C-alpha cells in the first residue's frame, strides 16, 4: 500500500466514524449503555463475517486463541475506546468529551517517541498543537467544569485518547516487526520469534469485550426495532468497516500521523449534523474546524514534498555497485 492510498483510506475511515452523532439523533428509546451494547454487538457480528471471509473461519479463531499479548492489548484498547466514549457522554457534555479526545495525537506522539524511539519532524509537532487548538476553539465556549460529575466525565473521556495512543503505537510496532526479515526477529538462541499478530482480529476482540461488558448495564432493553436497525447500521458501517480500514492504513502511516488524521472525525461529524439540519454550527465551530483542516493539509503537503525530495535524491545519486 502506498502512503497516498493509506492516507485516503484513513480519511475515508474518519468519514464513516463521524456518522455516529447524526444517526443517534434519530434513536427513539435506546440510551447510553444499550446504544453501546447494540453497536458493539453488531460490530462484532460484522467483523466475524468480514474476517472469516478475509482469513477463513479456522485461522480467525486460531488467531484469537494464539494471538499473544499484542493482540489482547490492542483488543483491550479498542474495547476502551468503544465503551468509554459512550460512558463519558452520560457524565459530561459532548464538548468536554471532544476536547479531551483531541489530546490523542499528542499522547500518540509521546508514546511513539518513548516506546519506538521515533523522532517527529517539527511540522508534525506544530500540526498537533494547531489542530488541538482548533478543537478547543470549536468547543471552548461550551466547556463545562467545576462539579464532580463533569470532572468524572472528563476523566472517563481521557481513557479514549490514552487507549487510542497506546493502540496506534502498538499497531506501528507490529507493522514494523512484520516488515523485518525473519532473521531480524530471532531470539537470542537464534530461534525465529513468533510472527506478528494479525491486528485486524484485535478489532473483533475489542467489539466482543465491549458487548460483554455493557450487556448487564444495558438491561432492561428498551430499544425499538427502529433503534436496533439504526444501531446495526452503525455497528457495520460506522465501526466494523472503518476500524479495519484504520488498522490497514496504520501499516504505512506513522502513529502520530494516523492519530492526527483521526481528528477529521470531529470535523466530518459537525458537517453531517449541519447538512442533515439537526444542528447549525456556530462561528467558533467553523473557524476551529478550518484551523484543524489547515494544520492537517499543511502537514501532509510538507510530508509529501519531503518524500518527493528524498525520492529525487535517491534517483539522482544511486548507490555505487560493489
């Protein structure tokens, strides 16, 4: 996969992720944990079908059994992201949750630097700061705080960017490990190490864990057939498909870059609400959104120029033959 194709795939994933807000506006009776349960359950069902088609049913279940620590850590991260987001919305405002989630690129950059030793270009640090400022500008006038309930909601929401940062860093480490030759991953005795886990399966594991955790909290069920149908669509098209796309894109994109692009979910979510007529964005939201888009576009443009310059230099000055 080329970098450009991975970039487009990640943008497409954020478009699909962003549909959650506008679709949930049309729910009749399902609320909080029940929404999370049905969405995660349909997500898991769709992933079983998709991954069985991609990998075959036996390799899929074998991977779940023998995937190792990386698979379970990634699955736990997906579970936290699926569950903590909805729980935070029941404890504080949407603005508080979105602003807290905007910390994901910063956490990811720090995690990649500490765990993987990655050095980020100054332009990426600048883009992270500017994009984060844009999100704060969008929702700063709506921020709530002061009472214990909102503080608890922000602390729960903080689990989302922390889990996302851990997951992006882990996915990049696994992608780097998969790209190395077999001799490079041998242990000290010269025995080849276990192959990298199939991280697509971790998305399924996270969905199953989320559904199991929220099932007892969702009782008694109040969702109508209309609600279950909408949540089924969300489980398939807003979670299952885009999450698989994001994992595939993470094999090429750097972890901080993928986390930075994921902020587009907020911009697209606002746009869907505006186009559907359910919400009208304020001037602060429009200006903040433009700031995020400019930061992302500038970072990608400079990155493309650097890759083009490196490719041109490599062509002009080929290595000497032995």
